[in-house]
C-alpha cells in the first residue's frame, strides 16, 4: 500500500532534511579543507564521463551519510542519489516519498574552492517535488521549502528577498546559464550560439540578439535555483542536469513564487510532473509582479516563450 504523509509528517520530514543537510554541510567543509591541502589538490578526485565531470571521495562519503540517516529514520522511503545512481542503483519512481539527493552539487567548485557548492536534498511525493533543502556551507546559506508553506533563507527570512518587480523582456534580465559537462563541438557550439543571442546587440550584427543585462554561471544547478528564488537571478536555464540537481531547487523556487518548468515543448501550469523532473531540460523564472493587464504567472510564461524562441534546443546525451 502506498505511503501517505499527513501535514505534520511532512513538516517533520522537512525538519529531518534540514538537520541532515546541516550535518552533511559540516562534512563538505571538512572535505574542502582536506582536498585543498592534499598534494596538487587532485588526490581523491576522479572523473565520471570525462575530465570535467568530477567526483570526489567526499561526494561518495556525504551521500553515504545522508543515505544512512534516511535508512534509519525512513526505511520504507525511496532514495535516488547522484553517486549511487551512477553506480547503477536506479529505483523506479512510485507514489511513495522518495529522497532525491545530490551530496555535493557544484563538485567542480568544491574542488577549486569557489564558494558555490551545496548539498541538495529533495523529497518527491506522489511523483512531484514536495520538499527542498539546499545548504551551502561555504556561505552558510540554508534554503528550505515545503510545498504550500513558503520558501525561506536560514529558516526565518522569506523568499524572495524583496518584493517581486515586473520583467518586461529578456533584455532587462540577469540570466543563469552553465557550460555543463558535455564539451563536444556540437553541444559547445549550440550553447555558445545560444549565449551569443542572449547577450548580443542586434544593432551591431547579432541576429536575434536580446542584449540581456548579463549572464552568470555559478556552477551549481541547486545554487542557481536558490538565486532565482531569492530574486538575484531573473531566470536560470540548463539542459543536461539530472533530477537530484534540481529537485530541491524546484520546490524552493516554486514556493518563492517562481515558475519552474522543462523544455520548450512542455506545457504545464501547476505541479512539476515526472516528465519535467526526469526530462533533463530545466528552466525557472523568478516571481514577477502582476501588472495591469498581465498576471505574474502570464509574465513568467511570456519570458519562457521569449527565451525558447531565442536559444537552441537539443537532447542531452
Ligand atoms: C553540476 C550542476 C551544474 C551543471 C553540471 C552538473 P555536480 O552538478 O549543478 O550546474 O552545469 O552539468 O550537473 O556534478 O556538481 O553535482
């Protein structure tokens, strides 16, 4: 029989996830010190798909810590983790609560000491993200949300950090993008063309250029979602991430009033579906103020439409 969660059980699950994220954060900090003290800084660092898809012993260690804590407290819940998934542990998603965890999102940053790396703990329930906890121990920032209860920074500050403003078009947006791990010519060209159209000046030769205010790459999908939820980024887009990179961020962004969706052919309004979660194409737009004649949600959809008319689309490998 499927497991059902009452409101108070959902709240305890959030508290548990926060507790585990804090414990994991302490280990991430310890790992970061240790990895940077080691000779050449490269011992214990491995690569998965290629030389830029990094994994460290600390990713594995942190996932173990989270998995064991979950096993002890919630033995019947599912568990999808980045590291165990890459080793072939790939449970089917059911209606039961399922943890969806990236032990260190932003591993490259973790290795380099660039302070945007975090633990990302999501809980999927009835096939849609229910809980999101992102903890960046380098900046001591804890983002958390339970569906229907708002999103918070460090437990007490509501997100977004300031009241949402309107967003007239991409030309006034600050956009989060990433280079990702796939560096084949075909994909690097598609990304570069997309970035060029987002940034370029149409009056000076960039056909279809939007001349957005600028673009940022912080190197962690979860941190990008948290930045959109805070209001610092207007939107974030990436093709090629996995559910554990985005699951927690989706809830936090949605609960801050943001609009989280998938690729250009996805058409949805409410909950993020399994198709979006597993679709490996992600877009999220910050909360936008209602204006006369256009609701905030309509504005978010307008921005998504403008965005997808500007960038290229491809299927991740
Ligand atoms: C990374 C993401 C990053 C993205 C990479 C990768 P990891 O996660 O958060 O934004 O560009 O493709 O998925 O590997 O550091 O956990």
